[in-house]
């Protein structure tokens, strides 16, 4: 499947480590959510994509809803 950005076939998979923070000042009180996804990186333009595992996705949704309610 070609790159969604530049249509190149020059892509590769990598292991990733990503720390996701809830935005805004209220987010400073929320814990960082760490995810370790597989990254698909276009080696022509740098466009990257990944999926957040279900457990971490729930953590983000909970943190976001707590922040929006405050």
C-alpha cells in the first residue's frame, strides 16, 4: 500500500516509544500515557502512522473526559 502522503512505496516498519500528554494546563495533572506501537514510516517524505493499543486508548479517553468535565 503506497504512502498516504506522497504515494511512495518506500516504507518500513519500526518499533516506537511514544509518551502522550493530555493538552492544556489541566493536562499537567494527568499522567503521561506511554505506548509502544509499530510505526509505518515513509522513507521518502517522513509521513508516519500507527495505531494505539486498546488499553492505552482507554486511558487517553478517560483522561480526556476527566479534563473536559473539570
